[in-house]
C-alpha cells in the first residue's frame, strides 16, 4: 500500500491565511509605503518580544543577516571564523563575503553541531570568531563555547537560521552570542512568501543599505504567521516524540544538547541503511530529504571532518511539518518498521 506523503506542504500551510494575507496586501497597497514602513517596524518589535531579546533588523535572507552582522563586528580580511563543515553553504558564503577565512570544524556525533574539541584544535592567532550553527533547530552545549570565547577573547556568533523558537536552558536560541541570525525562507518553521531573514546584534548597530531590507509585504505576512508559531512548534515536538519512541531502537536519532528544547525544523536520523531505506520509503509514496549530502569544504586544506563525512553518508530527514496528520505519521513509522523487518 502507498500513501503520498510530501516532505513540505508550503501551499497547504499558507492557504489557511489567505484572507489575512489579502487584508495585509490591500493595507500596504493603500498606504503606498512598500519599504521601511510600519509593517517592518512592527515585525521587528514582535520578533523581539517573542525571542526575549533585541532589537532585530529584518533583511532579505538569512545569509544577508549573517554577512551584515559579521560586518558590523568588524570581521574581515585576515580574520578566521571557525564554523562546522556540516551546514548549509550560506553559512560559509557569508563568511567569505566579509573577506574572512572560514575554518571548517568537525561536528559532534550526537547533535551534528559544532564539535567543541575540534573547534579548540583549530584555534590560531588569527581566529576572530566562533560561529555556532543550530542545525535543524538543535544546539550544542553553548555554555562551553561561551566560556571558550571569553577566555580567548573571541566573538561568539549564532546561526539560528533553522532554530527560531528553540531554547537552551529556558532561553530562546539567538540570545547567547554577540550576534545571531534567523532565516524566513518559505520552508522554515516561520516562513515568508519569499525569502527573508533577521539579525540581532547585542552591542553593535547594524547598518545595511535599504536594498537589503525586508519589504513591507513579507513583513506583514510574517506577522500573521508569527502568531501561530508556538502552536506549530508544539505539534512538531509531539510528532518528534512519536518518531523517537517508535524508531530509536532501530536508528540513531539526532539529538539536541541536554537542557535544550529544539523546534524540530528537521527530524533527522542516522543509519548505515540510509539509501535503501530512502528508496523503500519513496516506493511507498513517502518523500524524505538528505541534509546534507556532503560536508562543506570551501576549497580549504583542513583536517578531515570524519564525523561530518559519516553524517553525510547516513543522515535522513523525515517529514515533520506541523500539518502532518496522525495517519500520515503512522504510515511513515509503520513503513520504516516494515523495512527493518525485511533486513
């Protein structure tokens, strides 16, 4: 038996807000103010209230947010920024745009976030910053990196592109570094109807040209959806617990650090049977994703990232969108159980 189960359902998610989107569109159209108007001011205020820190500056992408944040901190040519090799390429692109050199670290085998030991081994006199990537909404042990940066006089940066609403020790991710950034790409937990991002800088003003700022329409659409975010995250956490309970005896489940509450932007598992499992799921109509098929290298001559390489060969992400139905999830779980019975 097959049951088509899509990995993302952006169309279905946004369909629920059609009337509110129309009202926002007409409101902005009537105002004649499409850039740097009231909508972006309100979005930045509401995001700050939600996250518990601010102010934030909304821009056109998460990659832009990282670039402008690092630029505001004076990161540039001659500097090195340590970051995990297992990440979306935009993290590396933002570092390169500043003129700084990305130094690619291995990852922790449990969280797939930056390995503390690998990071320590890569410190040099040129190291200016440590850039944590809260992959899939998970996080590493942030306290260790805070202490390291304080002792070594380094800047701590949080790439929280996938982690809006995730928490560490009761505080939202993004509130620990000198700067932090978020993405509102349409498939994110809080997704725009286009691209978008936001940057928070603790003690440094963010200056970016008007052409890099988020437009009024996207700001208004995000304001509508932000009101539902906590309900959506609660559903994702419920789905994740069901997956974990059913599948943990068979596969390794990617974890977040102790004391954290992830937003489950992705539900990732690791298995040496990844490719066969993915093919079996596809034959039943179940769509999955591989994030990421290979570690980022950025052309650097650095030590092998063995854990990152292993993860790229074994990782598989299952559907965990908030509008996944109980029946769809039950079908996914039963199909996976059936696969392992056949081995």
